[in-house]
DNA sequence: GATTAAAGGTTGTCGCTACAACAAAAGTCT
DNA sequence: AGACTTTTGTTGTAGCGACAACCTTTAATC
């Protein structure tokens, strides 16, 4: 029960901490920032909608709405995928890249200050392992974390 | 980075897992269920709005909307606090109690199945400690977890 | 090769939440 | 006492996300 209440509290509080800083300093929700960040790390800064949905733990429906709004702000552009006529590619624009670059330092500082500064290196390792154990149930396919395995495990 | 991505994934996925089961089986969002559950454990099944907001990691504004909707469904009733004319008390109705009792088993099974069954007893302890470390930053006043300290620490 | 099923996306709608504005009562200060 | 600040809550609004319905294209089946 003690563990559960703490987990609920974290899940309830963390999004607000991330959203308010990013919205105030960069005009982006955390989810929007995360979408842009995932695109910024992808090859050609381009991903298919489905792949982007996986990397962001999101539904295609949710992502479609968000990408449409980002496109209206010229941070992202969409174009049909040449290989598969069903698919849509999302690509980060130059303005989108600039937005990520501008937003990143403040966001990183916020995450450090509100999350990692309170943890020892050992606790960070524990958090990684616990995250794997929890996500094994919450996300059996391991869509998001599939890419980022810790180097030392 | 590995730890952070896992934490984000959990925060993104857990609410959906909780909400969809509760909404399907009990017609309640997880937050609504949690509000009712906190009331059910309180003395006289009654709490002042501010106290309830603390126990649920919520804003007073958010809580006010939710309690109004719960009141419209006759699961909760509100009445002015005798000692402080500013304050409002929220009390669980009989129907509200029944709703919690009916919803609890399925919810508990869901939490076990999707969260705790994947963790060893040692990992549950680690999760509690990590939760404390994280909430020390996210919630310096420790509003929610103040009540539930693990017995053995 | 036609039919069926599955994958990939989009859109409309409803409900919830964050934010800001507001009001009223209770302390506080001089 | 009177002016102030703080606490306690409510409400309006705008924006986001879940869900369902839908469409198109690819893959599978017979």
C-alpha cells in the first residue's frame, strides 16, 4: 500500500511539473516536446506516424491530433510515405528543430532539479530496473524502451 | 536517460490502465474512484475539500468540479462546515460507499495483475524508498504520503 | 483473382483538467 | 474598529485526450 500510494502520487504530480515548466518557457506541452524530441533524434528527422506513436507511448488517434496542431504551427510537416500508400511520414521542420533546441536546456534542468538531483547513482539504477519490471506488465511489447537499454546491464 | 524514459513511459501508461478498467467495470475514472476511496477511509466518511484535495494530490479547482459531478450522481454530498463558514465538507453517501465496495475488488485485481505481480518483495521496498526520494522533490510538503508510512522503515 | 481481414490514419464528439477570475469568510496588523 | 492579506472554495472557458466511426491500402485466404 505504501509503495502503491507513492506510485500514484508520482504519476499524478510529475506531468504537471513537466507541463507547466515547458508551457511557460517554451509554449509546448510535455507530450508535444516529446514528439518533437523523438523526431529530432530520428533519421532525417522523420518517422512514420505509427513508429512515432510507439516511441511516445501514444495512440495513433492522439498523435494525429497533436501532429496536426504542430503542423499548423509549422513545427512539423506531414507527407505520404512512398513505400506504403497507407502510411504518413512526419518530419521535423527547421522551426521545429529550433524549438526543441531552445526548449531542451530548461527542460533538462527542470528534470534534474525535480527528479534526479534527489537520487543517488544507485537509486537511478534501481529506478531503471524497476521501470523494466513495471513496463513488462504495462507495455508487454516494450515499444518505447526497446531502443534505450542501459549500457551496463 | 534509460531511467528517465522508463519513468516517462510509466507515467504515460499507468493512468490509462487504471482508467479503462475502472470505467469499464464501475463507471468511474481512477481519480473519481480515488476520491471516493479516500472519503471511505475518513472519519464519518467526511473530509473538508482542502483535506481531500491534499489526499488526492489534486487542485481545489479540479476537485470541486469532480465532487460536483459525483454529487449529481448521488455518490457524495456536500454541506457547509459548522466550524469554518468558508469551508465545505464532502461526505460519502450510502450509494457512494456501495460504489466503492463494488469497484474495489476489480480495481485491486487490476493493480496486482498489472503492477505488483511483476515485482518481488524486495522491489516493492525499493519502489517505496524511490517513491519517497522522488516525492521529496515533486511534493515537498508530502501531503499525500504523509499518512501512509511503511511499518518497517 | 475475388473476398476477407488487418494495418495505418484521420476526424468528430464528449468529458475532463488547467488556468484565471471571482467571492466570501477568517486572520492579522495597527 | 477598519484595512489588509490569506484561506477556502466555486465557476467559466479553452484546450487536450479517449473513444468510436470511418476510410484507404496492404496482406492473407480460398
